[in-house]
C-alpha cells in the first residue's frame, strides 16, 4: 500500500472557521494533478480528507480526473478546541494504526491520498512507524500543498520522498 500525506493548499482567511483555498491554493491543487499525470506521483485509488473544505478543494482536480469521491474522515481534522493533547494524539494514532493494519490485510496495491492540516501532520510524524526518523528538521516544516509519500510493507512505513508539486 502507498500513502501520500498532503497538507492542504494555501487557505484564505474567511470564513474564519472553514476558509476556502486562495487562488494560489487552487494553482497548488492543479499542480498535484499535473504531478500525477506526469507520473511524478502514483495514481490514487482513494482520497481521504478532513471535514474542512480546503482539504477537499486541494484534491478536487485529482478526484475529478480519476473519478474518485473524497472520503471525509473526521480523524484527519485539525485539533479541536475541546480536545486535550492526549485526545488529539490518540485520534491521529488511531488512523495511523488503521492504515497500517489495513495494509497488512490487503493484498491489493492501493494508493491513498490523505489531505489534512499542519498540526495533524506534525503529530503524525511522531507516530508513524517508519524506517526514517520523521522527527528530524526535514519533516518539521510543511508549507501549503507539501506532501510525503510512503510505501507500507509488513507494518512499516517506508519513506519515499517529500516535496511540493508546484
């Protein structure tokens, strides 16, 4: 199984609780599709997004091209005001564990595109069982529309690359 973890594209400022992408954010979203079409990224078989509109918009061009509807996963949402750090960490860990387990139980070569938020990615970098130390400076900053790709084999996430499609 392959997993590509994306931070959403550049977001606007309004509405405050759920802003849309900016014009630059839509350019970043289109660049993701161009990278897939140029074979710089693998074709997706599933799109998972948080409840926020900007994550769906980030993968909308890929979804249209591959006729994939984004699957909203609450687990991918950013940390809520009511959540403790432990509750948030447990939520992120739960999804990482689900993906890891699914990869062991599924013989098909699936490629899941996950689109989420900076705080979620930051937490996930400390929880993903990876062959590479994801707590280093290389993984400390995530700009809009950046991604990391992994291949999961036998429960271990193997780091492939980190980049930006623009």
